């Protein structure tokens, strides 16, 4: 077993003794209610993380002033006394597990949080003066407004103390209010808070720190989070500036400095909260992308650490291995984990117990960053924010559970059912576990959004648990009934059929998901998605130089990126008017401009006339006819439902459930497949 001696060594932060170096990063969960009131979801989330072994939790995005109610679930609050009972309950729940808790006090500042919100910053900036071209003009705060905000800030800290919080973190990072004083890209004031010196740029923070110290005493911990490095603007914060700011905060009595990052670029560049480099990094980020593997912001933490004596916190796609190395090299004192602890609250305990292979790894998919359907969700942890509801508890009655299909949904259902004490059989038609996820992983690539971790984790778990796994078995009604199950969970995958109404669809030059999966199955099984993805840069057997893709939703657009990167001439055709369905917003925002830049023609409102040996004939919505030349026509349409077996066995088995892609397009993403699996396996 590897040695994580430093990661699990204690550290003094102000008055607090932390039992290890793993700190939960502040992350706005978006599980709050109108008026920034707390919910049980918030309490269960943080209690779960505390129980999982982190030494300190920073609760993100707690407003020190009330916000207008348009998006009620976004923020927590300590702006009024009515927040005290709920926040007291939260602090007590975390403290039960030998874990400290700090409230990160927040104001969105220039961030575009809603249509009715007036962005606020250090300086009034017109659209032309803004460092980012997709934000709204800002109102620069007056001296009177600063005084009022300071008073509210300090009152919120006093409330945090009353609630039992161990301290507060002053949020001056990313693109939010206090950052707009610290960063010269935003601050054009001419008064004592202006950009002329670091003394001025840090003045407001230091006045706040002094006020909190006076009211809450020395033992109340105060941390400051700043951008250790900003990218893509001539006045962007540098690590050296962050280090200078750190010395001012240290002198003001801050107990730690935590480093984050930010970037400025033309839309659709997006840095907050994490830089998203798909399909390709922006030019000015290219020199930094290789640092993703060692921690993009670690160099800034190391620079700050050289200048201050208080603990320094590093962040950004870190894990236990990188964390131990960073501590060993003296680049930081604490390791901040955000998404990693959302994916698996138990990460610290599992590392400590030597069970690293049981850790569910975050794949950096960006699903949590821009939820499309309300509060945050995690692709790989369906229980995020539903900790109690989807807890894995012993089943009241042991049943024989037959799971059909060993893709992600089937494996998750089998895993959870087995952990609950059921007698589980898992049947898989192909020779290996993971279903079409291997193909998806190859298409997406593994550099920035690594789905292979899901396959590895689930395959390992089902093989370790007392589950009878039978591969190479085609489950028909006869096979199912012969097993005499009490419960059948069908995770049979979607129906990737070729659209028969297109004349010529059975031509030799047409490939579909099913035929691609068949071609790739052997190499994927033998070499894995990562290696096959790399080899496909050299050779893509059966795929010609010119490719027309039928389908402009997630499948088609990801396929287009994959093929374009491999030198193909690509055209994407979509029958409807909408593109990129089921892609996280930042994914689609970056993908469409990239395809345009790369000369990939994307046509919507297309009617398919026929497929010929030389390509695809189409009619556009204005009646124009076009003949698109293609050596290969690739059908990458969303999957249809696959309910044949369900109909065959319904009524013959006491309980039958269908989960995942077999339920059709709305269940086709991993996040939905895993959620349906967990929900089903928790109730049988
Ligand atoms: C969904 C989400 C919400 C976040 N909210 C906050 C926040 O409220 N305050 C903050 O300082 N950082 C926030 N962050 C940034 C994280 O604290 C952290 O810096 C980032 O996730 C990188 O760390 P990781 O790779 O361990 O996730 C957020 C990140 C994510 C993904």
C-alpha cells in the first residue's frame, strides 16, 4: 500500500487542529430554499462528507446580504437571524464527525446570476470595459455601499460564530465581488480601494478581517480565498501578485490562504469554476494544459507558500496521490478537494483504509457545473444531495435479483442490490462488462472527461461482490424464467437502429452505432478505450476520408469532433432545428464554435432524400437540394427505447423494472442511467 503519511498528518490552522490535510472545497450545492434557508439536503450532504473523513469543510456561497429571489435555490445565507437555527443544525451535524466547518461568505458581484440581478463590482464598467465579453455592465460600489457591505459581512461572521461555525472564508476568488477589488482586470477605482497598490487592493478585505476579529475574537478562524493565477488578460493576477496579497492578509491576521483560478477569454471561453478545455483548449490556455495532470494552480500555491507563514491551500483536479506529492514537495499545506468529494464522500476514509480501488472517481464531465435541470447533480454519484434517500441499507427481505445487461446501469443496479444483501445474477450478452460505455469513452477521449474510471470502478465492484456474473448470455424470456427470479432489472441498453425510412440506408457505406460497437469491441476489450482512442489517430478502419454524420445531438456532435480531430472532412445533418441535446451547456457552447472554426458544416432542418454510393442527397428547409459527397455515412442518432424483453416477461416475474438507455433517449446519459439504477436497486 502506498504511504499517505503527509496527507494524514495533523495541522494547526489558527485555533483548530485538523486531523488530516484533506479539506472539502467550497462548492455551491444549490440545495437551498427561498431566502437562503437551509434544507435537509444541505445538512445530509455535509454530514456525509464529514463522516467520509475530511478534516474541514468549507460551505460554499453563503450570502452575507440577502439576494433577490429569482433563483431561490442558489445560495445559503447568514444575512439574517432567521438563518441561525438551520445553520446551527448544520454545524452540529458536521462536528459530530471530528470535522471542522467554515462558512464561505459570498457576494456574486459581477457574475450573471439572474436576469433581474444588477452585477456589482469595485468599478462601474460598460460592456466595452469589461474584461469578459459575455457579462453585463457593472455598477461600481460607492463608499457608502462599501461601508454597509462591510457591516453586513461582519454581522454574518458573528452569526456564523453563534451557529457554532469554526470560522469563515472570505471569498475573493473566481469572478465574484471581492475579487473585483483584488484583480486589476476589474479594479479602476481612484480612491483608497483602487489598483494603485496591493495595500489598496486588499484594503476592503483587511477592514473586514479586522472587524470580524474584533467581534468574534482570535480563535475564530478567518481564511481568504483568492485567485492564485488568472489567465487570458494583460492585467490578470499572477502568482507573484497573489503572493504579495497573501502577505497583506497574513499581516491582517488571516489564518490561511486558499488559491483558486480564473480566466478571461472571448465567449464561449469559460473558466468558472473549472477550466473546460473540450474540444480543444483556447490558444492562451494551451501552454498550461499539460499542468492539468499535476494541478493547474499548484504553482501559484507554491509561490504564495514561499511568501507567507500561514497555511496555504492548493486546489484543482487533485487526488490523494497528487496531494501527497504536493505536501511532500512543500508546495502547499492543505489539499482542497471539490468534485472528488462529491463523487465519493468516503474518499479520505477509503484512502486511509487502503481501499483506493473502491473510490468512485470524478470524471470531470462538467455535469455538476451547469446543471440543466435544477440543483447540482453528479454523473457518478446519484446519491449526491440525496444521501439519506439513496443510502444503501440492508433489504428487509432477501430476494433473487436478475439483472440483464452489464453496462453502467446494470452494473450499478447489481452492485447496490448485492450490497443490500440480495442474491444477484448479472447477465451480459457480450464478452465483457461495460456495454457501449467503452465506445463512448473512446469517442470522447480520456484527457479531460475520463469515463473509463466509471467502467473500471463498476467492473471491479461487481466482480468483487458476491454476484454471479455470466457473460456471453443472450437473455430471452426462456433464460430469464429459468433463473426463477423474484426481481428482474432490465438494463438492456438502447435501440440504435438505422432509420429505415431513408432510401439507401442499407448501403455498404453506412455505419451505425451497432456496427461501430461490433467493429470496436475486440480492440476495446483487448486494449481499452484510451489506447484504442490513441491508435485511431493513426488508423480508423472502415471510415473514409469524407464522412457525413446523420444526427446532431450529443452522439453526432461528439462523433464529429472525434472524426475531425482525425483528419476527416465532416458534415453533420440534423432533421430538427435543435443541436447538442443532452450535452452540458458549457460543452455545447464550446463545441459548436469549434466545429465551425474547423470547417465542419452543421445543417439543421434536413430532409433525407437518399443515400447513394457517393454520399447523401438532402433537401434543406428552404427547398434547396444538395448532394453531399461522402465515403462513409455514419448514423449517430439518439437511441430508441428497447422494451421487447420487458413485454415478454411482464406478468411472469413478480417484479420487473427497466433502467437506463433501454428506457429511451431521456435515460441515455450515464447520469440518468446510474440514477435509475440506484433508485431501483434501493427499493427492491
Ligand atoms: C459545481 C461547483 C460549484 C462551485 N462553487 C464554488 C463556490 O461556491 N465557491 C468557491 O470558492 N469555489 C467554488 N467552486 C470551485 C471549487 O471550490 C474548486 O476550486 C474547483 O471545483 C476545482 O477543484 P476540484 O477539481 O477538486 O473540483 C465550485 C466548483 C464546482 C464544480
